[in-house]
């Protein structure tokens, strides 16, 4: 049997190195599915592929006062075991209509999903489940319930669709500016109650 | 007579050329086929290639002839101030082999020249009072009985869109597509120009 020449061995070695390098550089499953992230700051219009947003700020509260189930019903107070975070923002679709969802990502990577449109039920304010269309922006707030100790370093993440593999798209990550503030300072900023009635 | 072989005649590349060509073709196929499959999967739910329909003309699509009749602005109380409601009316004539229930899967939208689109209000959120059925294949007739499009007979239906004020409605183009797994041709949709 004739042994392969040094040139063949060189090609095989180069091929193996290439295979290993490509495999190592390959994104993991979560990375392959990750949305296209665009970072941004408060008060800044941030533009992603198909939507834009401007975060005016956020408010912290222990409870919300909301309207009753009908016009005659007495107002209700909606409390939470943690703290209510309402992030006030303007959403714009740039190309097509769609739903935007939001979550808060904390410093340790925990995720707090925005509440649905029933908690708090505040029509015209709660942006959860509100469709935005080009040229017809929506203003309001996303509402979160989370432990107050998780607030320092939190980021708001707003994304198109449901972050599932079939409708993965763009995501805007906004630093809420709480990184340099202590839990005590944020607790002092937390009001007892916000009235969400129209 | 002795001939002097050229230097590269016995080179490795020349000897392996068929294998190399095969590997190249196989590699290209391995890249293209998944791409094609993914594209077709995406196109089944996302219309990608427009079939432009001239103003007043009808066109064959999904076993039926489709025509845009007009687009009018509708005054709807309680709308947001920066928006207007447009209603597009279509005429459809089913072929003999078409099914009205299948055409009911149609989806609609309206687009501007820059490619921005607004969806048909298929869930009735705009509370527009319809004067024609809102679906491509069936609707409610007198006594709230379901009526269906019949082959060879014109079927009129309308779609409703909410668009920003400030756009000239005449420049917008209503679109129709059937985004379901078995629709053909995959990824094609109708884009109508408006009659003058």
C-alpha cells in the first residue's frame, strides 16, 4: 500500500482545523433563535428593523386604582406582592401592523414578562395586546410586577411577535437607568397608589 | 515518437477533477435545498411576490377571477383622529372547480408605494357597518343565513382598513392573498391599482 504524501496529510489537517473552527464558532441553539437586538436609552427614539419606540420613563407603585367592572361598580385597588413597574412609552410600527410584547430583564438575567391587558385592565393605557400600524403610533405603558430588589440594573426589552422560532424578529433593549441606584433609593421613589381611571 | 508531457497533465487537481466537480455540486445542492425549503415555508404564510392588477382589470388567482371595484372613505364614529377608514369593494367570479370555503381563507391588506401595509379589519374591531359580505367566499344574507359564492356568478365583498390621515387614498393598493399550506402559487398575491 502506498502511504499518502505529505501534501495530502496537509490538506486533511487543514480540513479538520476548518471543521473544528467552524463548529466552535457556531451559535448555540438559543443564539440561533435570538432576536436582532438594538440597544437604546431612555428619552431616545430607538429604531429597529420594523418598529421604533421612545421610552419616556417609568413609575413605581405599590398599588393601582382602577375602574370597576362596569360604570356602577366601585373602583378597585390592585395591589401586588412586589412592586408595580409601569414603563411609559410610545410604540411605532414602521412597515406592517403587529403586536409588540415587553419584558424586563434584570441584572442576574431573570425575566419578568409584561402583564396582559387584564392586569391592570386600563383601556387606552395598557399597551399589552395593542396592535400598532404604520403611521398610527400607540402611547401608553407596559405593566410589570417584580421584586423591588431586582430593579437596580433592569433593562426593558420590547420585541416584535412572540419570541418563538416562527415569528422571531427584532428586539429593542432599553437601559432603564437604575444601575447606579440602590434598592432603598428606588423604594423611596415608589408611590403608594397610582390612579389609572380615565 | 516520444512526446514530452506537460507539467500539469498529471497534477492532482486534474486527476481528481470529477470528484472535485461532484463535491462542488453536492455542496451547492446541500446549501440551496434547505434555503429553498425554508423560503417556500416562509412564503406559505408571508406573501412575497405581487401579481399587479391594472385598474379596472380582473385577474385569475386561486380558481377565481378577481377585480377591484372601488375604494371609498367611510365615516366611522369613535375613530382616532389621526386615522381614516377605507373600504375596498371587490368582485369575484369563482371557477367551476373552486370552493367558497377555501376562498374564505383569503386575507387582505392595503399598501402604499413605499411598501408599508395596513391589515384588513378581519375581526371587526373598527365596528364598521358592512353593506357587503366581509369575506371572499361567504357571508350572512337575509335572516342571518349563510350565503356562499357560486361558480360563474359575481360575488361582491368588501374589506376595511384603518390608515393614517394625510395619505392620498387613491395612491393605496388593496392586496389579497391566500396564506395557507396548499395555496398556489406559493408566495404570490394580488395587488390592485385603483380605478380613476
